[in-house]
C-alpha cells in the first residue's frame, strides 16, 4: 500500500493555500453569527481554525490525516490558541462527537474529496446529527461549469513557483489532469519540485481524484439529509450564484 496522498500533500499544504485569504472574512462573519461552537470538517493544517480561534471562538477541527493535524497542532501551540481548538482524527463520513455545533464548515473544495453520493450523504447525515437547531452548514465549491474549463488532456501544466518560508527553498508545482464526465470527476497528478541549496531537485508526486457537484444536485442532497438550503452564493461577498460566479457556496440550516 502506498503513502496516503494527503500525507504527501501535508508538506506543501500551507504553501499551496498561501494566496487563499478571501474567504476568511466570510467565515468570520458566519462564526460571529453562530450560536454555539464551530466544527470544521477536513480542517487540514488549520488555515481557518487559527483566525477563528483568534476571534475567541471555540472550535473542533476534524481531519482523517495525522500529518495534517500534526501541523495544525504545531501552529495552534505557537500562536497560543491550542486551548480554543480541539483536533480530532476521524473520517468525516462517520464521526460522533459529544456536543452540538452552531456552525459546521466544509471549506474551500473539501466537499470535492467525497467521490460518491453515498459518501456525500454519510457526511450530511453526520452533520445533521451534530447541528443544533438553527445551526448552519457551509459547503464551499467551485462553480458547476468549472469542469468544462479544466484541461483533461493529461498534458503537464505549470501552476506556480513560490518560496517556502519555512525553508527558503523554491518550490514549483505542475499538474496533469484527466476528466471523467460520467462520474463528474477529475483525476489530478500534481508534482511538487523543491530546489535544494545544492541545486538538486526533490520531487513529490501526489495523485488524487476530485468530484464536481452541480447546484440542483447540492440542493437535493442537503434537503434529503433533512436540512434546508438557506442560500446558494457565488462569492465570499454573499453575491447570488449564477453564470460566471467564481464560487458556489451552499448554506444549509437545520
């Protein structure tokens, strides 16, 4: 059995998401409106946990990957915020926690890692059990038409080159992808090339599959789980979802 791709990705997770800051004020607003503690599913290395903890919220971060959680724990301790956040290693499709939550978050593209309707329904069912009455669920996805604009040829494409602040090393990312329209899936192979001080290049290859969801499909899934789709938004400024929207953000309420 090979290494879990999320373990391989953990080393580059913060570098990958460094430019992603636009959603933080959106979640800070939702957190301020929540009438209870906050649960983030697929919390990764704590990108959202830290700013919400700084605001004084009580949070639980759940992720199945030990390497991701280890990095989140280090960052929380360094920031003096570990007392505000409980980190739990578990599968988001089947978890049981002792408290209800006022807000449950599946942030930037986390939902895409659920590859079947059965997996999606398992998550939504577990979320409903853990939402207090009036509690909200947020699912943040790319727009439904993005799949049509993805390159599915398998040709390698340069994505970015960045300096890793932890090491000072240059890191390059390139990807190749293939689309499966029947399954609404994209198979992505990403290669991270880290240039070491002696000029040698260390390569890390990560392969994963992502699934796209369409707006009517999301509504049906949320309602089937016993939640009400409160709104479908197209950006982090609460604009309505429509043609050309950069994001598709569903908010369900119990």
